[in-house]
């Protein structure tokens, strides 16, 4: 199958990873066609009022020359320099990403890819505009939304509007005055429950963990100011201080050679559920927290306790069955802050043939080469989709440099340079 015209590479997605890859490809004289709305998921899938968990130093999108860091954006915007104790607001990071895009990837096309299939000369892409074109290589940098994980017991309630994932909401103020159970113990759960409380809702946090964990505030604004014994005991890294975090940050390429089971365990357990240090005082003592509670069942109720056919905003509610000191909980809505699980089978814009051909590991994550190329030659994955291969760094903005350098080098070298 041939296509009307073919470009060297198409980048699907215009968030931090897509923009960084595109900037690095341009730096290697490989002109990409970039498709997507810049920073769309950050603007429409993150709650207003949130802050980044990573420090400003670890929140920069990588460009080939290192001139478009978050610090450079703040300077260009007339904002003062900040150190590691500054929590980066979501709206500032979105503005930074848009500034990076205008400077480094001005040709982003605000179109959605609705179909990708293999063609004789690479891939055939179909846009929501109806346009069809070819690309010799495709980089999938679409981010996290397709991978949102909702516990099985809650899925029947999603269609009725009685349960949802945190990725479904850009503004939690709409829950004002309503009782909401937030399920989870990570940053998303803790911050969402806090924002719900501050918006006038009545959150109840339900967490399997026996106690909530929070990070420690940085011991200095600049890591270089830390005493050398402290730096030796706990070397700094974009993921936080400590030898294990430093290893994941500095030996990212070696992660992929670990056994599958080891990598899966590390991705699941490293940087386990915890909240940002700056969140603790806004959360503790503000609303009920049920630690040591496991969600077992979830059913719809009416005001009289019986089943109803309504949806959110009506007479319906949810009764949760829990394993813990509180056996039952009734709320108006359940918010699943239960993270993401990579499964390329959920990328419905890929043709069934492509989805069936991509070699996967640990259930659904693509098996990637050293250059981020999948088992389908010319098809690359980055960001969260690559975390199973390259480790937890790929879950954060600070991983954009490693990913973009390897992908751009592989694409520029052609098929022989990707393995």
C-alpha cells in the first residue's frame, strides 16, 4: 500500500516528550511532522490548582542546546529565579510548555491522528481532518490518558457518572458540596482530595497503605549548597536524593537489560505512593482519611438505600464495601486516583494488525530497543509507554532528554541504527 505523500517522521503528541523529540529531530536535520495540541493533556487532564511534584530543576523540557529550560522561561517572562523549594504550579508549567513549543517546534499541527497502519514505505496516517499521508517513521508520544486505570469494581459505575478517574477532570470545583471518596495513596490521590476539600467538597480518602507518606523538603535551594558528606550519603538526582534514585537517573540505558520480572517490580515499587512535601500541611487533619482499607465492592444506591437508575447530580449515590475498620461507606461519587497501566492494545488509533504485531512485555507495555523502537521497525514509543523498558525516569519530565536524544539519533540513522 502506498500513500499520496510521505514525510521522514511523524510525531504523534505535543506534550513534553513529543515536543522534546521534535526539537531534537530538527536539531539533527530530520524535519518532523508534529501532530497534536501543545500541552493538551496537562491543560485538560490535570486539576486546576495542582503543583508539580518534581523540583523546578527537574521540570525542564529538553532541547538540543539547553537554552529553553524552565529557568529560561521564567527569566524571559520577567519572573525571579527559584530554587528546589519552589513548587511549580500547573498553570506555570503549561505556559512554559507553550513557550517551548513556540520557540522550538513552531510547526505543530493541531490535528488528531485517528488511524495508523503499515504501508509499503512505512506507515499510513489518517487525521481527523480527513487527510491521509505517509511517514517512514512514527514516534508515539501521546502521553498517559489512554492508560488510565480504574479498579474493576468501579467500572460499572463509570458509565452512570458515579465514578471516574482523576484524568477525567481539569476542575474539581464541580464537586463542591458533595461527598467524594478518593481511592489511592499517591500524589494524585492526596492532591485531588486536598483540592476537593479546598473547593468545598467533602472528600474521604481511602488507601490500602497503612499510613500516608510524604517526601522530605529539599535541604537546600541548590543541590550544590549541600554539605559534601550529605551529598556522598544521598547524591542528588532529578528523582530525588539517594543512591537508588541516582542509579535510575544516571544509568537509565542499563535498566532495559534487567530481567522482565525485575524491571516490572522496580517500575511498580520505586517511587511508591507518596505526596509532595509541601502537601502535608494542606491535608493532615482537614478531612477523613481511611488508611489500611481495601476497596472490595461498589454498588449504586438511592436516598432510601435502594438501587436507582439516575446518574451524578440526581438521587443516586455509591455504597462502597471496604476491608478495614470501616466496613461500609456511602458517597455521591468515587474518584479513582489509581494511576496508569500501559497497554498498547488500548491505542485504538493503531490498526488491529499493528496492535497485534507489537511485541509486549509484562502484559501490555511495548518491548523497546535501545533507541526506543518497538518490534515494528520505524514505530517508536516514548514517555510513560517506555517506562517498562527504561525505568521510572520516563514517568517524569526530566526523562525527556534521555528519550529525545536516543530517538532522534535512531531515526536519523535509519533502521540499522535503532537496535
